[in-house]
């Protein structure tokens, strides 16, 4: 399974992604709103969780690969673990990938895929109220705050806003852009 955009490839995680995934998980700025810094073994488990979700659910976050360099830039895509507050397309990019429009580019492809292939009727983005950069990405995607949600443990004490939109809202916006 692979999606292609102008500058990126979105594909299932591979073992060769582990070093870059672990570096991302060890970066305090990248992980500030994603549960905190993780060591290599925790990053391995997180990556394997995504790979397992692909196997068992048929979807999970994609590894985002910069086409020009072949470098792993982050993970973006559909995500809905047990007890999650909705059908999410989430994102997390390495420091080297931030500020280049990659999040919007990759999330757009992932949202199209979630609506068109997975048949989702709504996509949310779980965003901490202090995470202004992710709020800006959500706004560029046409999302708005839908509701306050609670994540499953161990994140159940965090305050999280569910940004998002329906499939119909997404398609109308995409059609207007063309």
C-alpha cells in the first residue's frame, strides 16, 4: 500500500525506518504533544504497533518518505486504536520535515484515502489545546474544533480537542479547490 504526492511517498512502515523513527521519538520538541520522549525500545514497539495495525485492521499511519532524498520524514495517517474517540488522521513529523508543508500534503492524501477507501464518514485530529502548529495544520485542512475528547489510558488525564470534518465537508472543500 503506497500513496504518492508531489513530494512524498506514504507507505507502510518498514524495519529500515526504525533508526529515523527512534530519532523522532527521542526528540523532545517532536514528542511534546505525542506522549513524551521515548527510548529506542519504546519507539520499536510503537512502530511495530503501526505495522500490526496494518496487518489486522488494514490501516495505520504511513511512513512519510521524502521522494527527492528517500529520507523518512515522519508518520501520518489513519489511526483508531481501541477506545479511541473517533476515526483519526494524525501526524507527527521530524524536525527536518517541519515548516515545509509536508504535514498538509501528506494528511490530504491520507484523508482522501480514509474517506474513499476506508469509507470513513468523519475524520478527526486529536490536538492538545496548546499545540498551535498542529492547530494550524488542521485549519489548513479545513478542520474545526468539533468537541472535547478523552483519550484512553495512559493519556486519559490530558485535555484534547477533536478537530475534524465530515466526508461531505471534505469533498465539498476539495471540489472548490479544483
